[in-house]
C-alpha cells in the first residue's frame, strides 16, 4: 500500500539522515504529499537568505474584504473559511477590516430593506453581520463600505450614490451600528481620481451623514492616483498621459480642502504609479494630509498590475518596496486590497500563501 | 522539529479547550497544514448561517465533461482523478454525464478511424471508453457529444458538421454503443443561437441519425440565449443589442417546430442573460418545450461570466438564483457546464471546491 | 469529532473491501482530505490506459527558471520551495537550469553593482547565488541569462542590450563564475525572430564576450518561430501572415551563418506553430544546425498558447506530440519554458502537477 511504503521510506530516511538524497521513494513521498507538508522533505527547514534589511517597511494592519465581487472572482467561502481567514489576518497584526462595498448594482452583502425594494437580490448570508461578529471575536475594527449602484461607473455622476446611501447609512447604523461594538467606522467607497465631477460634494455629503448618524465614527476614502498604470477598461498595462506629481498635488489639495472636516483619512491606492515614483507621490500625499489634519494611510495593493492575468498576487519585492516607501514618508497606517485573495494562506491563488510566508519572513513574524 | 511542535500544541489546545486563541503555535499548525484539514482549526465546525430558504432550487443531476478543451484550460487528469471526480459527482446526485464533444478540429477523445484518416491527432487515452466504464461503475448515463470540426465557428456553415458526423455516429455506435449499457444518449453539440444558418436542417439530420442507429436513444441540444452577456470574441462583458424575449420565443418556436421529432430535450445555457431576466426567459422556454413535447432542461453554468479572468467558478448566490428560477419554471432537469473545472473539490480552481461545499450546504447534502 | 469519524470509516472501508461504494461517510473522508491523498480513496491505484506507445519522445532535461517575472505571475517562493523544486526537476531527469534573464528593466535577480548605479531596484534575495548553490547540490548545470533592459521590446533596437551586458557579463563572471563549478554556460536572452534588426551583430557580440570571459563556456539562444500563434500584444490566438518554412530556412540560414562561431546551440520555441507543422520546421532546424555545427535543441513550451487565460499549463497530449516530433527529427536536447509554473507538483497552477504525473506515466518515471 502506497501509504505504508511512504512511512517505511520516511523511517529509513530519518535513520540514514540523508540530506540531498534523490531517490524514487523520496519522490513517492513528496508526490503523494504535494498538498501537505511532508516530514521527509529535505528542504523543509531552509530559510531564504535576505540581502536587504528586514523589517524596514510599514506593516499592513488593515485589509479590505472584497465582498461583493466586482472584478475579482469569488472564492465561495462559508463562515468556516472566513473565521479561519481572520485568524490568518490576526497573526500578522491586522486590526482593521474594511468591507469594500455593501452592495454593487443588484448584489448586496446584507438584506437591506431599502435595496430589496429597489430590486436588488437577496443574499444567502448576511455578510455584514458575519464580519461584525468575527471582528468582535478577533478584536478588530470593522469599517462599513457604502453602497455602489454602478451608476457612477456608467455615467461619471456621483449623485445617485449620495441618494441611495442616505437610506443605506441610516438603516445599517440601526441594524448593526448600535448592536456591535466592532462597528468602527465608514469607508466612503466611491473610487474616484482627480477631477471626478462632483467628488467633493459627494464625499462631503456622505462623510457628514456617516459621522452624524454614528456619533462621529471615523471615515476614510481610498482613491487612485491617475498614474501610468491607471488603465482600467483598456488592453494596455501602462498609459502615456499619466498625471504629474505637481498636478496631483494641486488637485488633491482642492479636494482635501473640501472634505477634511468629515473625512478622517485618505488611503491612496499605491498600484498605479511606478516603484521609483513612490517617494515623490508619497511625500506630497503626507504633506497634504498633514496640512488638513487628516491621517495619511496607504492602500498597499497586493495584486499584481503588471501581468497578463488580471489579477494574481503581487511579487513580494514589489510589495516590500511600496511598504518601505510608506515608512520613509512617515505614513500613519497601511491597509491592503486585499488579504483574502492575494495574501491569505487559504487563497485559491496559492501564490498568496507564499506571499504571506515571504511577508512574515521579512517582518520576522512567527 | 516543526511537526512535533505542532503535535504538542494540538495536545495543549485540546486540553485547554481554547476557542478563539490566537497564538503563534496555533498558526504554526495552521500554516503547516494549510493544504490539509487541521484538527487544531478552531473554525472547523462552523456552519454558515443562511438567511434564505434552503433546498429551494432545482438540483443539478447532470454535467458536461469538457473534453476535449476548447477555451477552458486542461487539467491533465488521469483515470485516477476522473474516477475520483465521478465519486464527487455521484455524491451530490449527478446521474448523467455528457461529453461535450468527441473531437474539436484535429483533437479527438477517442481513436476514430474516420477522423485519423482525415489528419486528426491520435489521443493518448480513449476517453470515450474511460467515461463509459466510469459511468457503468457509478451507475450513470453517458451522453456522447458529436464531433465539432471547427468549420462552423469559422464559416457559420453547419453542413461540414453533418457530413463528418455521419461517419462518427456510425463508428461510435459500433465501437461503444453496442458494448456499454451506460451509453445513454447523444448530445448534438453544435452551439448555435437563434437564426443560425441551416440550424434546423443540421439538428434534424444529426438527431435523426443518432436515433436511427441507436434504437431511439434520447438526444438533446444546449444552445445559448443571445442575451446581454453573449459577448464571445469581444473584450466586453455585456452588449447592447441583446435579443428580446418576444424575438427569442418567435425564433425558437420555429426551430423547435423543425426538430422536435428527433430532439428530445433542450437545455438552454443560462449564463447569457441577467439574473432578473431568468423568470421571463425560463417561462417561455418551458412553454415552448411543452408545446412540442420536448423536455425542458437548464444548462446551469458554473463558470462566472462577469469577471476579467475567463473563466473561474461562479459565485454561489448566482448559481442559486438560477437554480431557483429553474424550479419556479417547472423545468425537468438541470445539468451544468461543468462540474470538473468549476465545482469539483479537486479542481485546479480551489474556488470550485468551496462552491461544492456551499452547494451541499444549501441543498443539505452530507 | 470529524477526524475520528473519518478514521472509523476508513477502518470499516478497509475491512469490507468496498470498491465502488458511494456513501456519505466516504465522501466525508474525501471531502475533508481534498488537499491530501486519502487512503480511503478507491481511485487511488488506478492507472491511465495509454493507447499510444510510451516513452516515444525526447525527454526534457533542461528548464528555464522564470526569474524575474515578465508576463508570468510570480509564485513568491523562498529558498525552501526552490530547493524542493530542484528535487522535483531532478526526479524526471533535468540536468540543466537556465535563468531566463538576470534582470528585466529595473528588476534584478542579483545585486548588480553596475545596474544598481543605473537605477535598478535592489532584490531581497540573490537568486543567482541561490540557483548556483542549488545546482551544485543537485549536480546540475546552471546557465546565466543576460540582462534585458526592455529597450529592445520598446524600440526594436538591440544595441542597448549589447552595451549593458558588457558590464553584466564581466561582473557576473567575477562574482559567481569563478566561485561555482555549477556555472555551466550562458543564455543570450534576446528573444528575437527572423529579420530582427541587428540580431546577428548583437548575438555575435554578446556570445563572443560570454565565451571570452569564461574560457569558452557554451552559449545558446531560444528564438521564436514567426508562426501562426506568434500573436504577442494582440487579442487573437492565431494570425494569418505566418512565416513559410522556406522563408524560415532562408532567414535562419543567414543568422546561423553569422553567429555559429560563438553560439553553440539554438533552442527554437515550439509553441508558435501548429502540431502538424512540427515535423516540417523541425527538419529544417536540424538541417541548419548540422550545417553550422551547432546543437539543435527544442524549447518545448509547457504553457498552453491556445486558451483565453494567458497562460496555464499545456494539455499533456500537446506536449507529447511536440516531444515525439523532436525525437523524430533527431534533436539533441529538450528544455522547457518552464518547469516551475507549468509542470511542477508545487506550482500554484494545480494542472501543472497533473502534467508532471502524466509526463512520468508516459516516460515511465517512478
């Protein structure tokens, strides 16, 4: 029987202490065990030899929860898998989870009476409730992402979002905010960049309502920088007409000026500019945040924007460079989009589990 | 040694009965065991909390077998993996397997004397024979999918398919039909939609030959609805000029009228229309099938047509909505394209195994 | 407890000797164990039944190492995973590893003093050193792939590559070549096809320098054939204006004539032509190599170029046909692009592990 042969081999291997032995029986063991960790594996105790200083970046302490799916395929996890994922997050120091949106077009994360009446689909699980329970269990803060009707993406007009979210914010606070102490804040989910029509009014209006209803719980936004990799809806990997850092500063100065009284933090997505542009943009972002008394976060994307398959987990060195730049710039916090697909040991993308291991290795997390 | 540490930890964890303990040693266990199920996993017994009625859809009892590959990457399974997959299918009640096509252009699933002479490539395994053996072993019915020369895709003309399949149907019945009692029917594999030139003649001609040679074994087709997501060969996820339900009814009434004497069932693909269009289209489909004495099946696609990666497994709630609509419409049977990539616990896409678990949870299958 | 139930079931299953039993408890075992090999698995000992002669192709004895990533997503392996991968390679007879490039644009595989000064990014691990150590450990030859600045891809001009590699070749030989006896040769990494401007001069210049500095260590190139699947940068899977075999011969005769004194082998990529064109092109390639006293290798690609997802592992029968053609043509050696993503049992693409199994089955490798 295969299993017995394998055990016999392992015993022999242990006795002889073979170190680089390459024998069919070793491989039978490795092969059979290719989805488990095998004690016969001679590579088992090897450590990578880093030639850069360890622990030299800003640690990730928050992650988006990508429900419901927009452009990232769904993992079909149940509560069992989500519970385990929160454990994996906790292990590396994540204390904040942000549900990226509470609904997208007709799909919802919770049974919203308001949205059901508008024709949205009943979900089989109340994800908001589940995340809030898991956040309590693992002592994390949960941020609620607002509803995205999709009309902004279709029309460029944010006024629909304001209207729908008036109802969503109210009902969510009543359904969950007063019940769970893990309800820690709001994510204003409109993904804009510079010069989005009506952005200041929309952010201000939604931010104010969130704060008013919840006794001032913190709010944040996570816009993208209109850099060379901002190529959504095209076939290309880069574009020519990227924003200059001067123009970026000018435009975001105006936006921050208009929203800083109701938006506490801004976490620019870090994936649309090149690695040697990070310091320049990050310095400006920090300066602007400081000027307006806002917190400066980074959204350290863990998906790789440079590949033909959109999207799989990022190469560790790219993430490292981004987190090192965030530390150099004195950023306040790093969050990521997102842990469960791109960094989790149980992700359907196995590269994610290896990213998790590389991350722990670099930050010396057992 | 890592393994011993883990065992020690597990013993301690069991003794202390820790429930939400987050300790490095727990994670060492989880991490080592991330490709196996770990007894130390505190999330192990959690059940998802469903807020919709369970078991409220039409169960999937048939699946395509996607050999040979057309646009879905091959999994490179041997007989061992296929046998195991039939066990996984059987567990959720699948009693029908349909080989999607017996050949595609120069690739074949069996050593066809006719097609070899025409320059097709010899396959290393006779998949038809293997599937028929497995179907017998697991008491399922096997449907044979006809040969697809690819010329219809290139030219829009189905007459090549009729010509080649004259030979294929004859030789296949002699090679396998008379030998295996699991040979249960025929799938007429031309994937057409409305108004495909020559579709009625082609379906009728091939359907009649299948029935004549096999003493009337059942035949079926699985066309697509020319809906908003019928975007093959484009970059988009949706299109503007989708068919109306009225036009759909008019055109398929004509087609069913011309083929119902030799085609026993029609399983429209359910993935090209939106979720809130399901009832409307399904009602028409059932009415038409009833009118012509045909069985009304649904091809409940388990691939997700809404994502950038084409294709990964569908989000469970989408599948649920489609199966619930099929039940409401009184459909006769649900089959899927297809189990082995998009729903199997051993699929290379790990999301598929989670879809399998969600499906079992919803349908209360142990 | 689930685990105990499973063990109980296994005992019972062993006692009763059930062979095709389909019971919930069996599935509980299978399900729990879906990422490990389960002794309860009744499919465990099944062998595929091949209907073609086994062991009838040229075996793969070399592989590229795809660091650093260009268009294939990164797996984020540490030294532990790389060590294990070399074991998997060794098992099937791989004796040659080729680092595909030492740097690509600003990313590097080793801390090059020259490239650091030019603004390239410091890598966290010295991959050249690691690969050379692993090659020594497993008694393989390591080929060093030259630096690719990306400017050739942008401009079509190879002169930048010559300039940068003057420095790279020198420093690499000093840093590693004199230290590691596994340093076995050079891969001139410019991926050209016919009529690339300046290709002869570039290959000759770089090949000569590699040989001069290293006392004549072997060099090779791996160009693509400008066949019907050479569709880089387009949406299509095939193109109309593929090169004819006559034109291919004429142009490569000229190129070989200009480089054969400093390039020892040519490994044409085999993925850009159709399976029934293999013999014709391979015959010409071998004839040309013989004429100029070069070795004729094949780069047997293990990625599938015919699918919508670019790229996942190839279907085994396609690889088999290519290796059989290489044997028929009398080729000297088969290498692959590449083992670790597309053929390794620990690849993030699980289809790769099954390809490994099919390959071993065919070549009768235990």
